[in-house]
C-alpha cells in the first residue's frame, strides 16, 4: 500500500527532517499565539546548560537509530552526524528512505516511492542539533524539562510562531549523552527515535553528506 504524503512526512520527521506535521518551520496555520516558555527552576536550567554543552562539544558522531511510529511499526538504520550542519540517516529494509543534511538543506530520497524532496535545514528540528552555536534559549521555547529514571528530557517548540508540533530531546546522565528524541504532532501522534551506540568518532567521509537526486533523467528533460 502506498503511503500518503502525511504518513511519509511523519516518518521523515522522526529522523529529524520534520517537514510538515511536526516541523519547526511551521506553516501559515495557527499563528495566533506563541508557545509559552516554562518557568525553569535552577535545577532545570542546569540540565539545559548540560545538554547545550554536550551538543556544542559533539563534532563528529555515529551510531544506530531505532524508530517506532504511532502504530508500533519499528524501523532502524545508521546515523552519521558532523556538526555544524551535516547528518545522514540511512534506513534499512523496506522503508527505502535516505535523509541527508548537507549543511543548508535536508534532502530526502525514497527509493520505494521514487521521490526526491529538499527542504531548508533551518525549518527542521534537526537544526537544533546541528547549529554552529547551540542555543536552546534562542529560536525555540522550552516548554518543559523533566527528569527521567536515568536522565532528563527537554521539550521545545519554535519561538517564532505556534507550530504544528514539538520535539522532546532525551539525554542520559553521567556522562550526559543524547539517547533519542520524540516528535509529536498537533493531533497527539508520536514518533520515537532511540539511539544505540551513538558516540563521538573521528573525521567522517564528506561524501556521506552529499545526496543529489539519483533518479534517471527523462529523455528531453530540461537542464
């Protein structure tokens, strides 16, 4: 069965390239009120500072991701990240998705549907992790910081307008490290990503972060 555009975008959103249903770019819809920032306690502010310092110090990293959508479907793949600006999510199995941020745009190739799409990095939650200077107090509103059994979660929304969703970043304690995130849409649907063996690594091949439209050009197509 062919996925609808909404389902496909939700799938991509979980990998950090959120496009519509839970994007930080937002749309012309629901701009009448902005999200309200939480009044953080000193402890919560300290956790935000820890998360900011960790992300800022994360240059090159790699690992695996396990994604679970709201229907319980599980997909997985490999993740490579090179700050600032670059990331690659390669899905395994039948999902047929490759999501690559080249520093300016997030490009998505769906090998099963034979589609290629490109979106500004700045309009995706992935920009939070890949910014040259990580500032969780600028551009986004932190609506909650809460403790987990073995870490903490930071919930954020776009500060510029009321968007159609939010992202929750999950961190472990001792030492602080990113362990996953959850993208939630306006209807309450959630897609969760868990990171496995995600850690710093040496320099990565620049070719990992290059993705052009691989579809063969049709005869007579204009350049």
